[in-house]
């Protein structure tokens, strides 16, 4: 039994044929054994006379390269679509008139993974550094501000919160905080995530007039709320 390979060339659409078969001398041996006779031409195999041959079409190098490029572009398009959906701006968070007290019911299905805290304070002299990552973090907060008024609206505290939940549910992420100029008064802002599951990245900022009038944030805590209960929390050292 023989297999016949037809090589396809992109330029001419015609190709020499190559064959993989069982030589006559091996007819009495184990079925399926094969031998190959390779000529000096590209991968040409010959078939013994009198044996039936099946055809199998293979792509030549130009066609194979084109197929790989097409698959790569398609994969890139899918990834770009996914990441574009993840990078939609969140918009402003909802401000609460009062941070109501909620019962605590910690659930391992809801977790805070990491919280990044940064500030842009005109009263704080930042140390000199040549670290590109630190310089970029400082510069991106003021990007687009063209005068002192716009710059003043960028002053404040910034929070980037990474969290996850393994159970699909309606989740509310709340940031509670105290200002240095308001003593123990607690303020709160929050974001809602209906019918959600998986990993999330959320941002909060306490900036502009609120920061300039009430002072910097002296203590904070982040909580995840499900059905009116606190299922996960993370807080600063100064929170009491």
C-alpha cells in the first residue's frame, strides 16, 4: 500500500509528486512497513509498480508561510479585541453621603490581591531619583495639565486595587477613608460590579478641591460587599 504526496507550489500551482510505499521485497513482511527512496530533487519518493497509492496534499513553503501569517494576524486581532474591552475607562466613582456600618462575613471566594497607593502632594518634596519607573509614575499623573488650575486638580491620593471573586455575584467595591483635616470623620466612594466573576482592576482617587480643602488621606480601608455584608477587606496600618 502506498501514499502519494502532491507538493503544492504557490507560484505555479503545480508540483512534482512524491510517494511513500512498500517495496516488493517487503511484501511478505509486517503490514504497514515502509521504505523511502529519496531522489536529488526536493523530497521525491518513488512507489513500487503494481501497488495502489492514496493521495495526500501538502502545502509548500510559500503557502505554509502565508497560512502562518494569517493565523498570527487573526490571533493578534482577537487579543486586541479582548484587551480593548478590558481597558475601557471606569468613569468617576459614586460618592456616599455617609459610610453606613455593615456586618462582617469574610468569604474566601472574595480576595484582595494587591493595592497600589500613590500620591501627588505639592507640600511634599519628593526625593531625587533616576529610576525610570518612578519618574514615569510621577509624570503620568500630571500629563495633559497645561496651567496651575489644572495641575491643582491632579493633586491628591490615588489607589489601584486588584481583586478577584470565584463566585458569580453582584459585588460592590468601597473605599472608606479619613482626611487629616477632618479627624475621625469617615468618607466613602464605591463602584458596583453586577453579575461578575474573575479578576478585576479598579481605581479610586481623592483629588482636587476635596484634597486641597480637607488635607491628605490619613487612613483608609477597601471592602468588598455582597448582599449587604463585608466579604473581604484590606486596610492601612493607621485605620482604626
